[in-house]
């Protein structure tokens, strides 16, 4: 009987900086041989890294990410992604390997509606956006189309360029900051224009 391939589990935080909390960068990655060990660290992350939870400090944990990779693979082969709140609560995940198949998400696992204002890491910035497309709903026949983990995404207009972006579903968040009125207006205007162009 063929032995199952082993996995490498990588845990890191995405941290915000400054009073406006719009600059971000990943924390140093931690590596684990089992899911249990990785999840134990996530549940104790606040105890292990108190400086990321101290209001006096400039750097704060925005979310925690747990990525699973196939070990001893000749290619970078990602098996899954889980995203947690700074306190270790699971927010969203993508349990689809890089090459799929992605069969869609159940309705209860689609957390953002079309027209919702959202927040997402983009490069070294934490940007606002507006959702104009959701991941595909679960469909048993989806596998025949060759969909992969990259298709598990929201289509978002982000504030920086007002252009469309396809954002991996676990990395789209409900806003944690107040959205300035001019940003809200710009996003709504772009959203209405795209909706009008569809008609």
C-alpha cells in the first residue's frame, strides 16, 4: 500500500503598522510537521507574541495564516490555506490543492455578498474594496472544467486603482477600520458602473 505523502505546515501572522493600520507585512514563518502542532501555536499565539497585542506597540496582528504544503515535492505544491483571527478563531479556509479540483463553495461558506465593502491585504497595504463577484457555488460537475484553488476567489474592485482584482477567498475580510466617505463613494460609483455595463 502506498504511503500518504507528508505535509509541511507553515504558520505566520499578517501584521499592521501605524495609527491608520494600512501598512502590512507578514511575520516570520514558523514550520511544523503536524497540523496539531501548528494549530496549537495558533491557539497560543497571543501568549507567545504578546507584543503584537499590546495597544502601546505600533505593530499588531491582523490575522494568522496556516498554509499546508506537500513535503519532498519537486514543485511548490500547496494543499490548503486556513485563516484565523488574531485570537485563533477560524475565519475562512480553502482546502483545495493547487491543481484542484475546485468544486465551488457551499452557500454557508460564502461570507461576502455582492456589493459588500471588504478589506484585503494587497502587497504591503491593507486596502478596502467592494465585491462584484463571488466564488462559484458548489457544483458536482465543476471538476470537468478543470477549476483549481486559484478559482476559489472573490472578484473585487479595490480602492487603489479602481480596477478588478481576483482575491483568494480566505484573504477577504470584513472591514476592521472605518471606511472614509470618499473611498466608499468611489467604490460604489465603480460598482454601479460595472453593474450598468452588464445590462
